[in-house]
C-alpha cells in the first residue's frame, strides 16, 4: 500500500513537472535567461573588440596627420627649390632656338628689364611639343632678385598674349586652379613666392591656402547670401 502511494506521488510530480515545462510562463523564463546569457557572452566578446577598434582609429588618425604633415613639408621643399623659377608662355617656338637668348630679348623688349644670359641659370621648354601652340619656357634665374624684377614687370604684358607665372609644384598649381575656377566665393586667387592666397568674395578676407581642404574650411566654395 505504501509502495503504491509512493509510485502515485512520483507520477504526480512528474506530470506536474511536464506540465510546468510546457507552460508559456516557463518558456518565457527560459527565453529570457538564454537572451541574458547570450548578451553577457556577446558583451564579453565585443568590449575588447570595441576598444581595439577605437585604438586602431586613433592610430589611423595619428598616421593620417603625420602623413599630411610630411606631404606638406615635401611640397614646401619642392616649391622652395623652384624659388628662382618662372614660366613664360606665348613665345614662338622655333627649331634650334636658344631659350636663354630668347628670354633675354623678351625681358628687354617686353618687360623693360635689363638682364643678360649671365642672370639665367637655365631656360628650356616644358612638356611635349604641340602643333597647335608653343610650349611654355621655364626660366631659372641665378638669384631671387632677378626673378622678382621680372615678376613685377608682368603688368607690361596686360592685354597681350604673353603670360608670366611662378613655377608652381603640381599640388600648388592644382590648388590655385581650384580656387580660381571652382570656388564661387573667391574674389581673386594668386601665388606669391610659391604660396597660394585667396580673397574671400563675401568679406574680402585673405587666406593662405595649404590644401584643397582649406577651400571648405574658409568657406570659399560657395557664396553665402
């Protein structure tokens, strides 16, 4: 009799357990526990990864800053190496020409600057020959003083087909072009001693430009009415 009562009790308990396991409340409890355990496990994995990502982002930012600094320095050094140079456009190109002699004559006749071939270190055409127009001549003067004397007399060429510009690096040349041709809030842009400057049209403030990012930084791209 006692044995049957015990078996009945066990059977009843098993049945209640089975019913409890099937209940919606128990299923929700299991699901909640699993979600909590999963979130804890994911958090333990993600936290160190997040820190690693932040560290990597900081390192990338630092490297980008260093690269920008090195790039600016390299550009400045290259531009400094051209400090005695000018580019002269519009001079007819002839077979067997001696560019230095042509520059001496041009400076005397068109610019009223008295120089000789002794003032010129070297002069040569730049770029590949073209049939439709003459190539510019790069002139390297022996002194910065001679270069400045020629640059100052550019006003004598007003309304002519001759042009004299500083010999800019590719980067500075592109920056000057962007400022002149692509920015609506630039009243004027120019180079001086290899440095690029722009006057903001909206308020006439003058800025020295180091990179194309400065065009946005100084609000030169668009005119704000």
